[in-house]
C-alpha cells in the first residue's frame, strides 16, 4: 500500500467527523450548487535539490491570498478545500473571501469569513476534502475575488496547481486574512493551493468543465489577464447573453491521458472522476489531451527529477481506448463529453501520424457527444502540421493569446450550451 493510500485510509474516519460530502451538502440545502471556478491539483515532487520551479513557498503560520475569477454570479457560495496528495492533516485556521481591488488588496474589512459546520477553523485529513458552509456574498461573474486562508503553524505545501497564470500572495507571519491592504503580503507565487473549487447557488444553471493539458491550462498566455481558451469561452458565453453556464478550467500543464507523472499529476483517465465529476453542477466536459502521451516517449531520460517519466510509447489505438474509458465514466454520471482534436505541434512524421489518426477518430468515430475542431481552427493552411503564425506563442506548441481566442471561437456554442441544459 502506498504512503498516499495509507494516509487517506487512516484519515477517513476523521473526515467523516469534520466534513460533509458535497453530495450530502447539496441534498440538504435549497437551490442548486454549480461550480463556477475550479482548479486541479498535482503533487509537488518531494526530493532534495529541486529546481526553483518546484520549490514551494513557506506557508506555516502565514496567510495565503489567492485571486480567482468565478464565471457565474450569485449571492451564496461554498468553497471547496482539498488535501489531495497530503500526508499530514491540512489545517486552515481562518478562511475569507472578498472582492479584489488589485494586487493583494481587497474591499472593505477583508470580506466574509467562511465556516465549516459552524466553526472558523477546519482540519482536513490526508487525501480528504471539505466544503465550507454557505457564505453570503454578492458574487459577480468575471470579477476578481481574493480567497485568504490563514494556515496552521506547521502547515507545508505538498500539492498545488503549478501553472496558474495568476499572481497570488503569501503574507508575513500571522493572520492577515482580514487585511484590506496589501502591505503584509510580501511574497508572490504563481500557483494555486488547497482551494480547488468555488460553487454558487444558482437555479437552472450548469457548468462546462475544460480538462486537458497545458493548452487548456493556458501555458504561455498573458499573466494575470485570463487569456486561456476557457476564459475566452466564458466571455463568449456572457457576450451571447448566457449567464447560467459556468466554465471551469481543469487543465494541468504536462498532463497525459494514460500515464501519471512525478510533476504533472495523475493521468487524466484516472483523475477525471475526481477533477470533473466531483464538482457540483458539471453537465458537459470538453476533453483535449494526448499530445504529451505522443511526445514524452521521445524525451531524454534525466537524472534526478525526471518529470517526463515514464517515457512510454503510445499508439493511436492506446489513446482511443483511453478516451473511450473517460467517455464511459462520464456517461455513467450523465455528463456529456465533447472531444477536441489535437492541435498542431510541429511533430516528426511518426508522431504526426499518430496525431492525425487520433484526430480522424475524434471527428468520425461518433464516440463523443460532439466534436470541437481545435486543429482546424489553429493550423496553418499551407503547413497543416504547424500552428498558424499569428496563433503561435513562439514554441510551436502552445497558442498565443490570439490562438486561445480562436480556440474559444471554434467551440460549437449552441451544441455545448444545449448539452448543459439536458
């Protein structure tokens, strides 16, 4: 039994004492809870001499302030706290949400305090998760909100969402969760931690979950500007007058469909149940994954931290079988899945042939509930194995801000929205 599995098992009894499951909470409360913002966690490699990118900030006895942009409006919210990958209890001594006014500053007197079964502090066992009680706050879709968590005196950071494309903050020692000004928040970091979901009580609403790798995560998009394709899709919905469909981003940079990674999280086929189906109100998923499965077999092995391990070769048939498992799991829960074609990545011929075969199956296989043709939206007509110049961020794999907008524009709006209404 792995350490993670053992820790989760040992903490299960404690979790039942301090937390109510999301399903039980939803059943016991009026209205309908719909996840309006979310992120997916990945473990931080635990070994000496980590590269700077994988060194976590010190959070013990400090306040962590994270900036999020919900995609639904409402007046009652719940915050989801996860200790996924933890090997010790996660201790949050106070948690608040407030409207952000820029940087680490917030409106008023630090916003509204969240409680957990009526208590201001919560302890989440290893591998566990907990939802806060309902919090009354006027939430405006598309506006920034600061979630401030004053952490336990021994707390360490062992899991995060590494590529947030958002500047977040760690304070000097002490409880600064109610600070309106930014002076105490002396350290910046560009990850998300612990808070993995924000749900809003909204009748007749639903959520679209975008899940995949770095192209869904928004790698190389503009920092602090919400230029990822799920952000652009949320804006497109709002501009079309749709104010009851949320969009949540559950991409993880480096993620693969079929294999776990020391740095890039659990395989998507394994994390789908937790990271998509575990969120309230998700009716539809848009799935874009597979390019890392194709590429990582050719990456050189590294001594020390090898984020691309295992260097497993895959075929188009392997990826198709993985998609079919995800689709079946979603359908068992009544969630529809739109398959997105793999975007051009300037691959050598053998790997490009796998990408083309996968895309042909996505378009014609009729296994998905719909197709989003991101490949057609981004490819250069003269060189279809490459991104169009204006859509290339410069590394020939990740789109530019304009490319991410083109992806959002390629999503069949009516089909996706209708799938959230059924």
